[in-house]
C-alpha cells in the first residue's frame, strides 16, 4: 500500500492474482527526477507541501489477473465538490475516469470499450509475456515508452449537470511483439494482456469537468517497471538475495542499490529515462465521463 502525506488515509495498491503486490522501492534520485518532470495541480498552498508522486516496482505474473486498489476507508476529505476522480493507465492505455467514494475500498479489474457500431467489450486485466524480437522497424518506438507501466492519476472534478449515453471508446491496442531496440535497453518482459469478452452496452454516466483548466492531476502513483521476478533482477531493481529472502518470508525492506553487472552492460540494460506519466494517451475531451 502507498500513502501520500498530502492525502492522509488514502491508499493505493496493485493486487496480483488476489494478493497485494509487494512494492519494491525505486532509486530516490530517480523518484526525484521523474517527479520534477510531471506537472501537478496544487490543491495545497502550504510551504511544506511535498510533491504528490510515488514510484514503485512490482512483480508481474504472466497469465494472472491484476487489479488497481483505491482504499478510502480511512480517508475523510473531499466529501463535497470538487471530488476526487481516479484514472488507471496500463502500457499507455487509459481505462477512463471514475469518481472515488469516500469511506470505501474500490478495485478496478476491468474496463469497457466499444461503440454502437462495433458492439461493447469487457477487458479484464491480466498480465502476459511480452515477445521481444531482434531489431526494430521504428513503428513502436513512441508506444514502447509507456510499456511496462501501471499508473493511477488522481484529479479534482466537479459535475456539469449533464448525462451522456454510450460514448464510443477505443479498446487497448494489442502488443503482439516489440523490437528489442525500441525498448531502448529496458528489460521489459511483460505486458497487459486483457481477457476480452462481449458485454452489454454502457449505462448512462454523468459528465464531469476537471477544476484545473490544464487537466493536471493532483497526485500520481506510478508502478513503473512491472516485470517478472527475473526481469526485476535483470534490470537491477532487486538482487537475487532479496528474492531468496522473499522465499523465506523475510523480505528486505528499503531501497536496493542498482549495481549494473557486466552481463547487463553487454545486453545494454539501463535505467529508464524520466517520463511524464500524465503524457500517456488518455480519453480527455475537456469533460470526463465516469466509467462503469
């Protein structure tokens, strides 16, 4: 679970195969660098206001389902407008905005997409193995910047008094494979591989508006570099000694120094460059529609 000082009592986590994923700490220097690259809407004007950003690493388990958890059980703020809305992004695909309910724990394990013309689909979130091929053709370089990331953005929004029905929404773009060079040295070995099935159409939804004209989030929880355990080790996020400790249920806590091995040097594995998580493709038309 992750908690920000500016939002006490509000917890965010990722659940993998029914269990809360262990969160591995990121390099503090990288956290600071990435946090500076993001534009936020500041709802606190105090001098000691800290950057509302969290960066964690988790283990992906190919074939297993996962869900985003937003626990507001102990949260006691924003009961009236503006209210907090949360958006979940996976590999650059946004599942849409949804209003947070104070005093409850919410989980998002699927999203709906489609149109009247093509019909509607439900996509249940699952991890899958990423097929990495040699070389590249340049067609995935931009998209690959977002691969291997799960992001939760929080926004402050107000109602517009309007309702919409069945707004068209494109589904997640399949990732059959990716060129090794398009990954730019990142040891990405997993992807989001949703379990997709036909479903009924969306019901009516209220239309909301971000109180920030620039549509900036008030907080960002980034679970970057989700990898298999071997991928986490290969990229230097954790060491094999930590894995062995986990198997003995004695997990080392705190940041594990990234020591780039000679093998990693030969493979070209390196740390990711800072990227603004809010630059991921999102469904924003000035107004937002609450998702089901």
